[in-house]
C-alpha cells in the first residue's frame, strides 16, 4: 500500500520519546509501535487527532501517500 506512516520522522524532529507520547495520547507502547511501523490497517480519527495535538502537527505530517495506479483496481476491504 502506498500510504506510509511518517510518525518516526516527527518524533525524532521534535525530540519526543515514544513512551512519553504513548502515555500522553492514551495508547500502549505496543499500539504506538505498531502504528509507527505501519503494521496497522487503520487508525481512529480521534487517535490521529490526539497524536496531532501532542506533536503540534497536522495529519499530513504523520502520513504520506505515493501514487500507485493499481490502487484503483484493488478491492475494498470489508
């Protein structure tokens, strides 16, 4: 999937510890680690909002998209 999680870049740039960020937004360290590695299929908007508030950023700072024409042919997950 061409959507990439860029949370690590923000964490490094802001000098935040992942453990502290997880506690601030109410996630377990495991949940945050899975999101950071891109090993999740989705994220709740509320969680995304909390991450943005804690890091003083926008959703586009945490996610990136590389266009892939095959995305139009991929079946919807349901």
